[in-house]
């Protein structure tokens, strides 16, 4: 070997040492694993990540190094040895017992002459980045919640006015009926008119409360089929108290189908647009102000447009309209979050939200959303099993004892009302405490168990669990009742059982049909039907 060769080898060795020193100072794991998954090189970062010095890692197999993590990484390892680059994130436990590290890992195949000889590994600690992203998502959720609460606060005055009108109608109708009864003036026609007025007022209040549920549900995280036309109609109903005294509203709502999303969030978008448009219109010109809402289908997309006839927004305002906390100051109480949050929701749904100033004047918001596949639109709702609404049925009365119904509800008035309505056809017992209801249901035989979902002492889910554990055959006897105040656990429970769910206030034809259907499938059904009709085994 010549002096030149010796000098070259020394220089090469020095270069390798420099490269190794550089690799050992890189804040990431660098390694090379051969085709037999055995380590041929590892930098010093492995000591921090795995508690092993680099020289002890060399020679190990990946299975020996990773331990339980190997099962998770095996598909990526196999793909890398097939020549496919891999990129993934994985939590790696701290060997010192501290918090786990989140790694962003790259497997880069080593190809030579068409053959994979092994692969390089680059793993970077991205824990701080993940925490920053989580913090950002928390801020985003807080912004969404803040905007929804702001919208609720703005709507409260109008909703109170909207509820007070039908409430006055209902109370007047009931007071009038009571006065007739107290005075002995039992004119069927007058009494019927008073009660019909009361029921009309109650139905209007029920509709307002149903609309409010969409916006008030702050834990809006569940996706499912959303009927866009229905959601726009309910959003209009919710915003109407604010719009009524500022502008005339017209709508052209085509039946455009479904999207895959969360109903409460979708409603928040439309309410935000309607409120933004309404508040920007000058109150002194309410007789001339117009708001238009339209839905249409555009191929695989659904388009919803909200527009007004006010002077168009300046270009710089349109450009900043969706900036967070941007407000022109023209809208009292505006905090500059409504349009920003609305666009965030639409973007998360894979759609777009645009603002334009049409040639004829005014401002136009256009929401474009992807229509859901037909099979998704056919799914039932996420709130629990949904019964098909039957045609109004005849409620047979005075036929004797046809079955036994247990009503479990912590509100005594609800129990008494159900007993009064069902007792002409069924023997009805009411219980207001969940623990007592459990004892009664286990000890006796019932054809139907009407059980409230939300109760203070024992929840409907707990009643169901204890009763069906003791008597599994009673699972098909349960019908749940709810006013819609679902907790996440309550929604999860309703999705896990096949029992029917009745919403409060009750739709009487649905209530009657549901009780009849469950009772008719009872083991006592033959006796029930014979008692009801006088003919063995006949159906009503």
C-alpha cells in the first residue's frame, strides 16, 4: 500500500467520523436496517428514545428493539422492504417513565439493481407540534362555542317574544275552558274551541323549542344524514323573530336532498348568515328591506343562497368578511366570529362559503355542499331508533282490560297525563322513582314499559340494564321517552338498543301506535287481543 493510499484511507476515515458526529447531534433518530431487519447503524438519539446506546442497538433486530410496538410497525416495515416509502406517526413510551413521545417516522427503502437491500429510518419528535395543534383545536372549539353562545344570546329576546304569544293563546284557552267548567256551562262547541286554541298555542311553542334545540346543542359532533331543505326551514324559523321587524323574507326551497354532516352545525351556518344579513339592514327602511333564501341542486352539489337588497359591501369588507373578529361596527353586539365560524364549519364539511355583491345590488352568501350518497340519506337518525309516523289512528276505548303498562317518569304530571290517556285501553301504573320502578318491573308482568331516559336518581339506561339483567325477556317491552336533553352517554345508549324512542311533547298517534305495537308482541299478546276484541287472536 502506497503512502497515497494510506493518506486517502485516513482522510476517508476522518470524513466518516465527521459524518457520524454530525448524525449523533441531529435531534432525530437515524438508522439503517438491512433486509433481515437487523440494525447496521444507529445514531445517539436511540439512547434518549429507547434507553440504549447506539453501539448496543447495532446488531439487534427491529422486533428486539421495538418490543410490543413491533406489531404496530410490522405493516410499515413489510412495505418498506417491498420498496414502498412509509410515513406515519407513532407514540413511543419514555424509557425513564416520563410522558410518551410522538414520533413522525419515515422508512426510506435502499434500492440497488432493482433489489431492496434494507431501509433508512428517520424519526423526529413532534410532541410539541402535536400539543400546539391540540391547543389550536381547543381555541377553535372555544371560538365555535363562543359564537354559538353569542347567537343564542342575540336570539333570546326574539324567542321570548315568539314563545309568549302562543303561550298567551294557550293559557287563555285553558282559562276559558276552566271557567266554563266551573260555571257549569258545558257547551261542547265552546269547550272544544277553547281547547283547540290551547292546543294550537302549545303546538307553536313545541315548534319553537324544537328549532332552539338545533342551536343550543353545544356538543355537536355527530355526523349523519342532514336534510338540507328541512334544516334551512328550521333555521329560518329560528331566525324569524329577529328578521320579522327588519325585512320581508321570501324563500324558494327545492327538495335538494341530504348531506353528510351534523345538523346543529349546519343550522348554525344558516342562522349565522340570516342573522348577519338581517342585522346589516337599516331598521328605518324595514318596509323596503328584503331577504331571499333559495336552495338548488347543481350536479353532485347542493347550493344554498342567502341574499338581501341592501347596498353591496365594499370590496375591502368582502375580502375581510370571514376574518376572525373582523367587524365593521355596524352590527350592534357583533363580535366578528359568526361568518368566520360558519366558513370553518362549511370547509370541514368539504364545501365552500362565498360572499358576492350582485350586479343589481345587495349582498349574496353562497354555500356549496357535497350531496350525500343515496345510501347514506336512507340511514336513520343519530338520536336513536326512529319510528315511521303512522297515519292518525282510531284510539279504541271502552273495550275492557287489554294489557298492562308501566310508566316511569320523575315528573308526576307526565305520568298522570299518560295514565289518563292510556287507561281506557290499558291498565296503567305510574312510578316516579327509578329504583322503585326497577323493583316493580322485575317483580310483576307488563306488556309495555314506558321509561323516561333522563331522571335524577336512576337514569333510564340504568333502569333498562338492571331490569333486563334480571329478566332479559323484558328488553323488547321497553319504550323510551325523552325531551331531547341527551348526554353523550345517553346518545350512545340509544344507539346500542333497539327500543323505540318517543319525543316530548308526544305525538299522540305515534304514542298510541307504538304502545299498541309493543303490547301486541308481548308474550301475553293472545290474551290481550282476545280481551280487546272478543275474538281469539284477532288484531286491532
